[in-house]
C-alpha cells in the first residue's frame, strides 16, 4: 500500500487530461488534411514564383504523433503496474 494513495488519483487524472489533449492535437493536425478528389484545393500565386497550397501532413509528423501515443501508453502501463519510482 502506498503512503499517499491520493497521488494515484492525481496521476490518473493527469494521464487522462494529457491523453485528451494529445487526441485534440492530433485531431487538429488531421482536420485540415484533404484527400485527392475531396473538394477544391486552395492555391495561390505570389511574386517570384512562390506557390501556396494545402498538402498532406508530412510522414515525419505522423510518426512523431504515433511515437508519442505509444510512449504515453507504455508509460501509463508501466506506472500502473510498477508504480512511480521515488
């Protein structure tokens, strides 16, 4: 039995809200992503040949998001089983 059982509730609450924040961040990142054939793509021309448009999310960011989720899940399981180290 832990000396301060209230800490467990705090850790679970913190993990829940951090996970919720992570899910919201991922939703915001993928919200603007359009697949081919889904409506018009905004494009524009600026002087000196600079073009803008909406492109897909770079695969590096998708890997960062996936890595963050896997790390958070593994950490929550580790702390849930072994408890935090003091």
